[in-house]
C-alpha cells in the first residue's frame, strides 16, 4: 500500500504534497515520519504567499485500492517570508558631552522580534579611527543593545554610525522566528531614524592644543 500526504493552502482545496510513500513490511504497526523538502513545500498552490496557512492530512491506500483519509492536522503552518528590518537607532544615554571611559548604550529597534547568535557589531563614526561596538543583549525582542565605551582618540560633534552598512553579523546571525534574516541596512547617517538624528551625543577626548585657550596671553598696557 501507500501513504500520500496532502496539503490545503488557505482552505483552497487539498493537493498532493510530494510523492506517495510505499509501505513496507517493517512499517506495519509502527509510527512513520514522512518529510518533504522546502522546495516542495514552497511550490504548493503555485507558490506560497505571506500569511497563508497550510494544513495537512494523509491518505492510506492498501494493495487492493481501498483508502482511508485521515483528518486534517491539528497543527497549522503560517507562511512568513517577510524579512525583518531596522526601524531606527537611538540611545538611552542623555544628550550631552562624553569623554574617555564613559559608557553609552546604543539601541537598534527592529520591525519584529529577532533571535541573535554570535556577536554582531556596529561601527560608529568617531573621528580618525572608527569604533567597532559589540552587541550585548536583546535576543528574543525587537530591541538590540550595543554598549559603547568611549576610548581615547574618539571624537564626534554628533555621534552616529559610520554608514548604512555599519551593522554587521560578524559571523553571527539575526533572524526572526520564521528564520528570515534581518535586513542589515540602516538609515543614512544624519537622516531620519539614524542615531545622529535621534540623539545629540558629543564625544570629545581631545585635550586643548593652544594654552591661550585656557590662559589668555598677557597684554601690554601703557600707563599715561
């Protein structure tokens, strides 16, 4: 006999899901797990669309051609092919001036909850040498946290990330619950939704180079 899996996409009717499985002697009185490839699944109904739901059933046919159709599965698969995106970047740190060893918390808000593996990184524009900041927390939520410790030589009149490609996986991953990877593109630095647009964080680790800025030069005075 055979076992034929069928799928029903958005209550549009039942269709065969892959090829029928031929029952062998060892299958009798045993549970049987059947599987198909992602390509077969995605080809259902001529191609699945976002938010469509899929249910399954099995038809068992014996050698004489008698068949039994099982009930619809209790589990429904909902299609999600939409990649999460970055909404905006901001900081919990107050607007103001920061110097060496201050810690600033950078937040990246995403369009849906994501799971993070490894240590993604964010590159900040901090003058002559850009600072690469490690991800610290937020997996399972829609807010990713990066912790930036101001280092000697960092300077910025309005702290922002380095470019639209400043968010990097660094060998890790950022995916939604369906496995869709986060689109890493950020808003243009300085534009709406960027760190620079949302906050006014000034980084200054440079010592003054002209002593006259601190001690005005003596001026001669003529006494008449």
